[in-house]
């Protein structure tokens, strides 16, 4: 635990920390989330204080991981990546089932995800409808063109018949 506390302090002081050790203990990710992304973008020290409180309270890696997943969920939510946010909040709640903020945020993320899915379904339905309308219009245009072609062909055949009849009449008159 002392190593974790020192690693967090070094991270917040801007010093390079051993990525292998810190990745195993979640400190590097937590520090990144707490300071760079921040639980509160206006007060990056709030994230540092929460990490330090978790360490001082000797809640260990689970508390840090829970905090990390909670913040990850918040950041994903801000970026409108609701599916990832839901997964992060679920993991945070797995580590701390009593976290009311994570529960509330999970509900909000699930609602947003549901709305996003409904919007996507509506857009797909609209695209399908537009596609069907376009195909129908193309078919109607083709049918119209076919009718016109048939009419032109009939007109041409009739003209040819009339010309042939005229020729026959002229030949009969000459004979």
C-alpha cells in the first residue's frame, strides 16, 4: 500500500512512475482519469483527493479500481459512448455495490443508450422507407418508360403497315 501511495504522489507531482507496477495496481489509469480527464474538470485536485482518500482509508486496489471504473464511466458518458459507460458503471458497482452515484449514473447511461438505440432504429426504418420509396419510384419510371417504348413500337409498326398498304395501293393502281 505504501508503494501505491508513493506512486500516486509521484504521478500527481508530475514525475514518471513505473508503468508495470502502476498498471498492475490501477494507479496509472486512475491518475490519468483523476488528473487528465478529471472527476471534476474545473478542479483536478478533487480527483487526486479521492485517490488519496482511498489509499489512506486502506481500501486497497478494489477501491482504486472502483474509482477508476466510475470515472471511466463518467468520461465515456461525456463522450456519448453510452455502451462503454454502462459497462464501466457495472464494473464499478461490482466492486462497490453501495455506490449510489454509480447506480444513478448507470441508470442515466442506460436511458441514454436506449434512446440512442431507438434513434438508430428510427433512422434505419427511415432509410429503409426511403429506399423502398426510391425503388418504387424507379419501378414506376421503368414501367412508364416501358409503356412509352411499347407505344412507340406500336406507332412505328402501324406506320410501317400504313406505308406498306400505301405501297400496295400504289402498285395496284399502277397495274
